C-alpha cells in the first residue's frame, strides 16, 4: 500500500500505521480513508495529499 | 530603539511595537517586537522584515549601517504579515538579487503579494549558501507554525535565526535574555508556545530531535519576536518540556457565571482540589483573556469547566473559549464539568462533549444544579474537586 504526503505540512500517511488520532486502524489504505478525513497535523483535506 | 550588533557583523534592525494589545485575538499586554536582522558580508543579507506600519523604522536602522540598495539577499523565513508586511516596499528600494525562501514560502509570498516577477530563490531543506566569510544553512520547519516556515542557521557564528519559534510577545528596550527579568521572559515564552504552538507539539519534538541529531552547535537563538536567547539551553529545554504536555500538580477551574450559582460551585470545586494538595487557579472568563488562560493550560494537569445553561446552550464566552482551546489541541488532561441551570440544563453535557472531543480523561459525569446550589450540593462540588485532585496525583504518578 502506498504512502501519501500532505503537500501543506509534509505529514506522511502510512497505511501500515493508520491514524490513531482519527480512529483509523492500521492497515487502512489511503483510498479507503473517509472523504472527510483530514491531515492530523495541519487539518488539510484528503485531496491535498500526494503519493510518496 | 538602537541598532544592536548581536554577533560580529550581524545586527538587529527590527521594530518595537509598544502599543499592540490584541494580536489577532492573542492578548499582548506587554506589546511585541518584529525582529529583523542584517548580516554584513560579501553578500549583505536581510533576514525577514517587519509589520507594514514599521517599515520606516526598519529602513532607518538599515541606513545607519548601509545603503539599503547594498542588500543582496532578503531571506523570508516566515510569510506572515507581521514579518513580510514591509516586503513589497523593501523589495522596491533594495532591488535584491535574490529573495530566499522555502518552496511553500514562494507559493505563500505569491498568494500574499501577487508578484510572480520577484527574484525568488527557493532553497531545499538543509541547503547551504555562502555569503563570503559566513554561510547560511536553511532548515525547513513546516507548520512551525505555517507551511512556509524555516530557520536560517549561520554555522560560523553558531547563530540560529528561528522565525517565530522560541519567540515572545514582549516589548523591551533590551535585546537579550540576560538583560531582562527571567520570570517575565519565561512567562511570555510559555504564553507564546501555548497560544501558537501547542497543536504542533509532535512537530516540535521531531524538530528538537532533528537538531540534536544534526549536532549543530548553537550558542544564540534569535527569534522574530521578543528577546534573543544568549542561553539557548534554557528555552530548548522549556520547549522540550512543553511539547510533551506532561502537566504538573496544577488544576484549573475555568468558568463563566450569570447569577453567581456556577461561581459558588467553582469555589467549592476549587476547595476540594486544594484539599488534595493540588495547586488550583480559579479563572472566571469575564476577567481572564482566553490567551492568558491558555498559558495556564500549558502546564495544568486538570481542566474543570463550569458554565450555566443559556438558551439551551453555553454562555458565548465559554463557547468561544472552547473553540479556541480545541483548536490548540492540548492533550493528556484530566477533565470534569459543572454548572447551574433553570429549566433545560444542557451545559454540563455540552462541556463534557467538548472535552471528549479533546480526548480529556473525564473522571465524572459532572454536577448540575437547578438555579441556586444548597449547602449539600456545594459539598458534592467539594467532593468532585477532591476526585479531580486525586486523579491529578494518580495521573502524575503513572507517567
């Protein structure tokens, strides 16, 4: 599964780690993140992310 | 204020704003400064500018040293208007060979000033440029506290020009940490961290680790606001402590009140907290500015919120405070709530919901009182305070 980088703050979404701050379990692919998921660091929308 | 040489051939040329009291909603009772620095070398470099209405101060100070047209590079460490507001006029006068900024810096400068034609020079994280006898290494610090933020490090002088990080809103005629009262300085630095950086604490921890791993030698930190640190160890340690949100043996009772019922409850809760040997502060939102309260939240372990119900909701001052605190994302706190009501009584539920969203450890369902508390209800409030005090001690013992 691909990692994605936030183009605003540089945070990297790693599917193997998930995002515990938003209750996203480990193993969730970027595509499977809910549409209203936001960058846990800067709050940017999902469409601000680019594939690493 | 006088131009000050902070390192050999590197000068403070900024401005002191003695009068500002509201900095986009942050109370600045001690004013602030907009620090800009001029390095004289084979290439003369200006680091940041000042807020728009202080551009003449900046130009005057530059002119006491050199003709502004002799500046070759302008470094923009941070695009926010208090540091870039003078940039269009300064660029016109200086006609710099390069405007040095991060990748996001260029984007954000164009979004602010709409000048595609400026001579931008985008630096990569870790890139070094020579200015003659000195050099500048750029350290990208995205979201500390804007996407464009970066530091400029001058290894020959062991000087870190740190943009907004390590700053304070503190207007003084002195420029250095060893010239001012240390308690006042550290309070302003803590208040700045609390109101600007709390939500970026994970990035602060990462940056401090990165600086340690890079092994860069720093003997002075010059932020864009306030006092310059000749003793960087003190502020670096403070940032490390603050960024861990550990809290201390301290609880806050933050409340608003209509007819003093919630205030009576607040006093009783505070008595209970104190009875457990935990330091407590009563903070009435009518008398304490939200940014002063956030400075207290920084090292508090427990936050107890009190608010009566108004029109099925919260009093607007409490609602506004919660909006502000939630955005700053304090973590690792014990929480509890209380409040009086007349007929519907939603406030405690709403306070608990806000604290749940902030992932506070809510230790009690809270106490609601109809109209005016009786002696027995106040005793319950004291007991709630004691439970908060015990939870603080337990949480501190476990971490």
